[in-house]
C-alpha cells in the first residue's frame, strides 16, 4: 500500500521538472543556432570584402573606383542570405600609390532571428560586426 501511494505522489514530478528545464534547453538550442548564423554571416561579409579588395587591387585600365569596389562586394552578397541593406563597405586607399595597399572595411548589422535571445543574454540587437581586409596593389 505504501508503494502505491508513493507512485501517486510522484506522477507530476517529471512534468514539473520538464516545465522548469524546457526554457533553458530552448535557450541553449536557439542560442547555438543564432551563433552559427552570426558566424556564417561574418564569413560571407568578410569574403565579400575580400572580393571587393581583390577587384580593386588589380592593375588595369581603368582603375576601379570606390563605387565599383562597393558594387562588386554587394554583388557577392546576392543569394547568400545576408541582406545587402545590413552591410556597409568602405574602401580606403583606392588609387593611392604611396601606401600601395587597399583596405576594405565592412560593417555588418546582424539582426537576430529570435529577438528575445539578445535580451536574455544581454547582447545588443542588432549586433554590429566589423571586418577589415587589407591587400597590396599588384
């Protein structure tokens, strides 16, 4: 008889524990997904800046302008899932002979897919990610 009473009293324990731990598990799961998306976006934006810098350093008439470099970098973002409106490219050293290098800085404003994650963790939304690519003129 005591065994039967013990089982009756413990019926809701698993449901209560699940209800307490579910938000923590979901935060970890969706936080991992968001982190992966942040890293993916950062790599895509860095590669776009690299493509713009590569196009800008190549010698050849006519020399590429800052607008050309920005357009090439923005074109790289097409079809990647990164919104072009969230990325700003700034070429520096275009056409200069003395520094002999071109720097393309990219500023990416990452908007979280799940907006409550940055609030819980204490991260600003949007998260500003800055990358910089430096290449020497050929």
